[in-house]
């Protein structure tokens, strides 16, 4: 086999593999853009925790059954926090990314809180009766984004959030 034919064969074999890798990688408008833009900036902390680590921690932690079920339902958590005061004063993640997150109308706004200095919105992507993705976006005096992927039963979240309202946190009508 000549070197040229070897290269052609190599490229022919690699194309489908590369296509699979890039097409299987998740891209979430707004979320991916925020992490790409801010992950290497001075004063910004980003953390990605794969589901197997969360599941392992759930197995070893001293937690209740519902908490363990919730943790096992999570496939990935990504956190972006702006910790630098100067950068926090110049950035507003909520203003910059809230419309981008729901650009394709894939997410439902579960909760929105606005006060003088901060905006907080919780977005969720639903698949039948489970939450497949959730984004908590904070902007203003404090800036953060938390992205959670998995198959989360809304009732598991309700059980963990202590709210006195009889309808609890998520009233999705399932």
C-alpha cells in the first residue's frame, strides 16, 4: 500500500468517527456559549461533574432515599461562577444569555425572580414526564450558571425543596 492510498484510507475511516464524535457532543445555545466565553477568564470558576461521580458520591454519602434517587437521576452538572468583584460588576450573565438559552423554545421557564440587583431564572427542558435539562441562571451583583442534565422526576425535586405552598416548587400538572 502506498503512502497516498494509506492516507486516503485513513481519512475515509476517520470521517465517520469524527462525525459521530462531533454529532454526539451536546450543544446547548446559551449554556455552551457561556462556558466557552467565560471558562478561561481570570476570576471565573467552572466545574464539570460527570454523572458517574455524582452517583458514586450518592452511594457513599449519608443521605436519604429520595436524595439518593435524585442524585442517581443526574447525568452531568456544569457550574460557572464569576467570583472576581471587578468582573462581576461588568458582567450580567442573565442579561447576556437568558434569551440565548431558550432561542429554540426548547426550555420552559419554571421560575423567575427579580429584585433590585439580581435576576434568577430556572429553565427546564422536558421529555414527557421528566426533566432532561435544567439551567439555573443568575445575573446582577452575583453571576452564575448551573446546568444539570439527566432524567429527573419533578416530584423528586419537590420532595427536596422545602416550600410551604401546597403546590410546591414545580406545578407541572403531571
